[in-house]
C-alpha cells in the first residue's frame, strides 16, 4: 500500500503561499487580480451589521403555555438552533433581543409581557408562536388578547401547538427579514398583485352606489 497526500491539503498549502506572497507584495499582474477575485468580498456596513445581527440572536427565556414545551425542544440535538447562532437563551431581558410569545396571553398578562419587551435590547424582535397567541385560537373568549394588540410582531408561527420545525422555519424567516432579503408574499409569488377589489370611500357615509347615482 502506498500513502498519498490528499488534494485538499495541497490546495490549502497553495492558498497559504499565495497569501504570503500577497502580503510581501510579490503578487503582480494577473496573479494578483485572480487572488483578489477569489479571496476578497466587498459589501456595505449596513449589510455586514445585518448579517451579524441575523446570526447572533439572543432569545428570551420566556414561556406562557403549552407552546413553550415545543420552544424548549429547539435547543436539543434534533433541531439544534445553536447552529444558526440562536442558541444562547438569556434569563434577563436586558441581555436578550428576541421575545418568543409561546402560548396564550391573558388581558392581565399583556402589560407584563409588554414591560418585558420594553426592557429588551434594541433592535429587538418578537415572534408570535401558536394560534392562541396570534388569534386566540380555541380559547377565543373575553379573557385573552391577540399579540398584535400590544406588541409589534415580526413573524407569526401557526399551529396548535406548532412543531419545533415550524418554529425553526419562523426563526429562519425572521433571520431573512433582519438581513434584508425576506421572501415575497403570496401575492408576489402567484402574480396576484392588483387583483384586490377596492371600493372607493364614501364621502358622507353613503354607499358608493348612492354617490355614483347622485342620490
């Protein structure tokens, strides 16, 4: 048996030698242009900051109801949210910038949740997890309040309760939104922009038909 070197190690050594020659000023002409095209990435400060923010989110250790059990499981090996830079859950709102509302919110609990949100770092984001939090779901009664009524929600995750994979999808959508390249909505995807039926507003409270007839 004959031992041979792997090609990857040779390529790595070649890149090291090219970097050394570039730092010494020995690369010139086409060799320097080729090295710059392969090794240099240009961007803006805003895009670099957005990229770092989208990959270093600190969620709040906060749960409300049964959806919180599904939220806890995203740190396990099956989903492993830490591979996207979201694994450091903080127990203090002053060290967190994401609030995941995982469960139903009562009218008495809404001011407390808002206070926690106001104490978080800026820029901050919020995810509404589950049908109860977004639209009160099966507990649609006078004691609950939708999350949109008291918080600026960035992403809604449907389900009762949503699976950890669904929350992971919502987290990735929030990351795309933070980095400035969120996917199009369903109207843009299906070329349905401009198909809405919009009625003109009535001047004195009458119907548009009455205005058109002059009644």
